[in-house]
């Protein structure tokens, strides 16, 4: 299968402060920060969105491949938690990791399968989830910039 490029355009949110609007295809969503971190608490923050994207990707993989993997999946819930020391990105502690130091996923699965079959299925999900693979095996990242007079003209 060919490589497909996905994209998102991120702009300042209408509410100002730290709010950002993310757009992909015809969809948009807002990200913000809690008041404790300088935002207005109007939406989840980027690291919460990352955890949500990870859990959603694992869930989509589970639902997409359950039948192929002979899993009689009735329902699924995925709790994803991340540990982050805010002293890292705020610059209070230069020796602290800036991003998550630990991410934990807990699956709750309702299915007509044995525990052994479910364990093998979860192993399959972990091997197959693109977001999880991106976190575990970081891609090449490239950053560019342009100084512009009017962002709205783009």
C-alpha cells in the first residue's frame, strides 16, 4: 500500500490565551490548558489529547481486527494515563524530562474468549496500533518556519 500523508493545521483559538484550534479534513477541535497551567480550561490540553488519541487508536485497531483475530468483542473501554512532571516543560528543573515519563494503558474487554486469547489479542493491538508505534519508535521530525505579514492570508 502506498504511503498516505495525514495533516493537521493548528491556529490560535478564537478564545485567545493558550487556546489552539486543530483542523484536519473537515473536522476541528480545540485544545487549551487548565487554569493551573495558564489556560482558560475550555478544552483538554495537548497531552490529554495525545492520551486520548493513543487510546482511540488502540480501540479502533481492536474493533477493526477483532473478527479477523477470532475475538467475539462485545464492548471495549481503554483507560490511558500518563505521568508528566510539569517542572520539565516550565523550565523549573532542567534535569526533568519534558514529556511523559510513563504511559499506562488498561483495557476492559467484554468478549466471548478465553483470557489467553484476549492476552494474545492485546499483544496484537500493541503491535498494530500506529499511534503506539509512533510513540515507541519516534519518526524523523523536521521543522521549518516562515515569517509572514498576515496569517489569515495563508
